[in-house]
C-alpha cells in the first residue's frame, strides 16, 4: 500500500506545532552550551550546573512565554493563512465560535506545561536514584544521563501533544460544520497500531466513537485522522 499523505486540511501545521518545534530547538541549543561550559566540563561545580539546567527548564516550560508566542502578530498571520487554506480546501465556512477555540488552546497550553514539569520531575528522580545506587560515578555523568532522558522524552511528548491537539481540534471543527460521520484513515505504514489498522476505511459516527480505540489522533502518538463525510 502506498504511504498516504497527511490531508492538507488537517490542523498541525498551525502555530502550536511551530511553538513546539521552537521549544525543542531552544532546549537543544541550550544543552549544547551547557555541555561546553567549564562548570560542566570539570564536573565539579554540581550546584552551578544544576542551577543552569533548572533555568533552562523554566525558560521552556513557562506558560506565559508560550502564550506570548501564540498571540504574537506573526503567529496570528500564520494562523490566518492556514485557516484560509483550510477553508479553500473544504469549501465550507469553518469559523468556530472564538470562545471554543480559545478554550481548546488554553487547555492545551496548561496540559503542555504540566506534562513538561512532570517529565522534569521524573527525570530528576530517576537520575537521583541512579546516583544513589552507584550507577553513575560523576556529576557530569549524572547530568548527561538526565539530559539524554529529558530530550528524548520531551521530543516524543511534543509530538504527542501536537497530535492530540490536532485530533481534538479536528473533532471540534467537524462538529461545528455539522459533520456527523467520518471515515477512519491511517498513514498506511508499519507504525500504525493493529487496532487502528482494523478501523482503516471504516465509517464511524462522531456521536459514537469506536469503543476499543476512541477517536482518531487521540491515543498516544496516533497519526490517524477522520475524513469527514459530507451530505
Ligand atoms: Zn492511529
């Protein structure tokens, strides 16, 4: 089966995806700087490295920073452009009540910030446990371990947060357009869950999602999407 393209009416090319990408890029750049710093290289000034690490995390988790980014002029223009593309493709008016969209975005922002803080706590705890049981021998090793865990999990979390948001937004948009039923679509590659592959091509009602899987795009890292069925 040929690999399917993501439909262009799908949401994830909007500002939130850009925000997550920039957040990851900022974090990686910061980690490179931290790793090159004399404190880190010497592996002795644990307190200084720890402080810098925590500053990094604060700078990428702060909800107000995310909010400022999402409401900046360039992002608003970006959203408008994406919105027009979406509308042209569907040839329908997809304008949602502003409050509904704002609520979705607000919920997403707070979940994103909370997930990120929880991730930091778990990575910190795991590193401390590793140090306590003698699995790592130096401060540098302990910090390297923490960074590696943090970056790889943050990246997978970012992807999941975007697909979940996309799933919810698509559901809201289709609901607002009066779409009652959809065809479950998958990417058609080897990474698709078996239970989702079983739904591929089947018609479901928005009022009654498939019991086993829930709505497309909402399970962890799910890349499936609902193709709307018109009248
Ligand atoms: Zn899926």
